[in-house]
C-alpha cells in the first residue's frame, strides 16, 4: 500500500535570513515551513500499550520520522513524539546484514577484507 502525506520539516540545509531552520527551532521560534510530499510504503503497528506504540515504517528518503510522529499526534488530537528511533535499512543496506562492532574489532585483517563492501559497490555511481 502506498500513500502520500504532506509533512512539515525542519531541514538542516534550509535557511531563513541566512539562519538554519534547525537553529531557529532550537531557540523555540515557530517557523512555517512548506509541506513536502513523502511516500510511506508501509506502516506497521507492532505494539500498542497506551500511551505508547511501537511501529515500523518503510518510507522515501527525506522523510523526517520525528516530524511524522508529531504530525500524526496533532491529527488525532493528543500530540506525539519519539522516544526511540532506529534506522534498520537504507537503500540496499539492511541492519541485519551488518557486522556488530565487537565482532569487527575481533577480526583479523583477512576477515575484515572479506566482510567489507568495496566503495564502488557501496556508493552510488553518480557520486564516485
């Protein structure tokens, strides 16, 4: 299922009068931002023990999940925020495929060379 949602966001790159939006937001200034469309490919409710929920979301790049939680809370009239956020995938990389740091630190050079992904495979070709 795909849906489009209009979200307000506070971008690290956006500026007003030469000042980054995030710095203004941290000072408590309310900034009206232009909504943008994001794509939510899936939203799965894993646990609901009021007032807390756990969920997973598969979404397009540029989605501010903290803002999404806040906006959804505003829509239902109770407010909302995140207490934990974990990125489990980005493009073709999955967290479950990652090597834990403790394991990596214990590896020999040969083992490290076996598990490392070459930059030409990891980085999009338009960047190299």
